[in-house]
């Protein structure tokens, strides 16, 4: 039994070291921004209404916003060598920024799926609109 507890403590320390190395590798600002992105899309957005908006044609607007973000970000902040080194690949500035924006969109939709699954139903209590409650009563 002692060997199990020793292994568990070693596992927890190894996990903590991975988190610390990740902070040092990415920088505190990037991880805090990513954490803010996750918290916002998980707890501040009513995904029931947002999903309805996307199904009614809002996905085109979301796609255009992403395209605009790629174009602006690539022109404002090009990488030092002109190329991004992502997962061992050297890709151009625009492809690298497209990969970053796509990753942010994937994280956004994962947060939405967590909320829609009911996993954080206790934390995500959104009020009904007056028009919806009035229409439901008639």
C-alpha cells in the first residue's frame, strides 16, 4: 500500500512539474489569456441561444470574423523569421495564424459542448428573455 501512495505522490509531482514547464514555455500571459478564453466561452455565453444563432446563418459571420482575425493578426504581428514553427513544421505567417485561430475556435466549441451537455449546469444559470417568457405563457 505504501508503494501505491509513493507512486501517487510521484505522479502528482510530475504533473505539477509539467504545468510549471508549460508556464515557462508559453509564458504567463498566453496561459492566462487562454484560461480567460475558456472561462468566457464556458460560463459567460448562453450556448442555447448562441447555437440557435449559428444555425440561423450566424456561422457565416463567425467564419468571416475568424478570417478577419487571421488577416489582421498576420499583418500586425508577423513572426521573427517570417515563418511559424508549429509541431516541428515550418509554416508561413498566414497558415500559422490560421492554425492559431482554428485552435481557438475548436476550444470555443469544446466549451460550448461542455455547457450544452449539462456538465456545468449549476454554474451557468441564464435568465430568460421577457419575450420568450411572454410567448411561453400564451
